[in-house]
C-alpha cells in the first residue's frame, strides 16, 4: 500500500484540513523536553544505519519487539544491524492501532520520502535506502534537526554534568538552540545511602565545595544551578512517583542528612520528609531565576528485576503507577504559593485516571499576570498516542483553557521522533475542525486558526522565552 501517510492523514473534515495546512503545518518546533544526547548533537553524529538511528535507545520499539516474541539478542544485543532491523520490520505490521505504526511511517515519509509500508518483504530495500542517506552529510544529526524545522531543544541533564557539549554547540553557532534542563532527582534519592553518598561526593567535586551538612548540600546545588543558568538553562524537570509534601522542620532535615552521610538507612518517614524538603528547595531555586519547573508524575519503574540487573534502567520495563497524588500535589503547590514562591509550572500525569485531577488543579494556582502560568503538560509516555492526546485535549478544554496550552514535546531519545509534533498538530486540528463542522464552535478560521498557531508554537515561545 503506497501513500498511507497522505497529505490529509488523520484530518477527517475540510475544516480540519484547512486548519492544519494553513495554520499548523509549517510552524517551527520548540521541543522543551527530550532525552536527546547533547554529545551526538555536539559531534554532529553520522549514523551508520537506520538501526542505529531508530533502535539504539528507543524502548517503545523494544517493548513492542519483546511482545512480538523477538529474542533480546535482536533488541539490545550485539546482532548485526540489518538483522535487528529485520526483526523490527517483522514487528511493525503487528503494531496496527499502536502509535508506533503511525510514528514509523510518518518518520519514513518525512525524513526519507519513503511511502512504502515497512514489513519483512520491504525491509531490505528500506534499510538500504535509509541507511545510505543517513551516511551522507545531509542526514547528519544537526541536519536532521534542521530538516524538521526545529528551533529549540531542551535536553535532560544532571546537576553534575559539565555541559561541555552544550557549550560546544553554542560556540559552533548551530542555528538550533540546544539548552540544558536541570534534572536533580539523584540529589533526593536517599533510599540507598551508599549510592546517594557516592552521588553527593560527585556533586561536591562539581561544585568545588565540601558537603558534610545539609546547608552545604543546598550551597552546592545553588552553585550548580547558577552554572546551568549561565549556560542557558531555563527549565527544570523532576521524575517522581508522586508529589512529596510532608511536614518537617529544617532542623529535622539537618539531622536526617547527617544520618545519610554516616551511611545509615532511613525509615520511611525520614525519607518522605527529606524528599519533601528537597522538592521545596528545588522549587525555590527555580522561582528565584524565573525558570519553568516540570513534574513528570506516576511511573512505576524497573518492574522486571531480572532485566534491570541485565540491562539497567530505561530499557522498557516501566509502567503506569496508581499512587494517590491530588492532596500532596495541592499541598506542595499551596506552600509555595502562600509564600509567593510558585514558579511557572508544568504538571504531567502518567495515569489517565488522574486527567481531571490535573486539569482542575491548574485553576487553583493561576494568576500573577502570566497566561497559563500553571500548565497541564502534554499527554506523556504511555498516554502519548492518539486516544491519550484526544482525552487530554477534551479534559483541558472542559476544565481549563486549551487556548493557553503550550503544546507538544517529544520526550524522546531518538533524532527521528520530530514528526510527533506533526502528529499532535493533526490530532488537534482534527478535533477543532470537526467541532467547527458540527457547529459546536464558530466556523471562524481567523479565530480558531490563531488558536491552532498559538498551541502549536507561539504559546511555548512566549512561555519559555528561550
């Protein structure tokens, strides 16, 4: 079947088509949260094959291949690149109605001009064609980003990172802004005192400060926060099971930190208090510099302990968690708001049963003359698919202001994932176009078209000011 990805893919009505082609299709991309490798961008990496570009770190694809019965040696093992790609090609026809089927063919079309469906029969030709292109300078990492009209990217970076790759990218004058984003999760991961203390020792070296007390820890984090700011960082990000908002005193936290530095295991109450204190202090740092803070909530990580031992984290063995979130989220944000210390905030949920919880939480803390100050972030991870996006848009429309939404991000490790922005824009335009034709919103293309443009690009540009 040729031309599955047509010009009007997903767009069901004339109004939807007009909205997408006239108001969304050609706008630049601001990818304000991703997991791209700054080193690959700094070195302008040249991929040797489509396997490297597509399968090297994409745990979405790995999960699908495992579900299709593919042996792990063809997924994360050392098999030949084409053999790995062949196993992916065998899996793709089985992904119908999974977003991977849409993403795969959007990426083949947009980057390589390939209209042919990927399957075992077409695998060799597609592998040869795409791999040959990837080996040409036109398809280097930086040129792939330019090809997709990417304007700015925020990577995900630990406070101890040197940011040397970001510095090189900036010094090279690369047209796309590639900025760090502060991800300090390890500085509050006190469940394992040994690992935590190893990390704190590294933080001490990075900040050039001794860390023996809790106040030392805060000083070191401030030094690194300042360093990130000097290198263009304007966003933080936290990946949490739930919000931490227990009551504590600063003296309690000092005593708890001393216990940790002595290598003692903490009880559940002390762990909760320490995490609550750290989350608050992180938020204060962000507010002082007018950063945007992001909270990705609700992943149950590393479920398969056997595969965790073999492959490590972020290899496709995570799922949706169902911890309560509303009360702790409200308490955390209210404490900051009470002191007028609540920064611009983006909240992401992974459990779809929490959609309306998040959509209503926003309205409690808006204001300060900032349109959409508190955002409900785009449908994330397991919700990053057509139904998940539609449900997100519907809930935000009903309970907030969809018009102020800052739009899509990739949250990806793959340089070939930028068509996800197009995917989101098509879904958005399809919903609004259908509403226009049903008479549920005005058939006013100036009004609705401007809304599409804002959600697709301008809201993010005005909100982040990168």
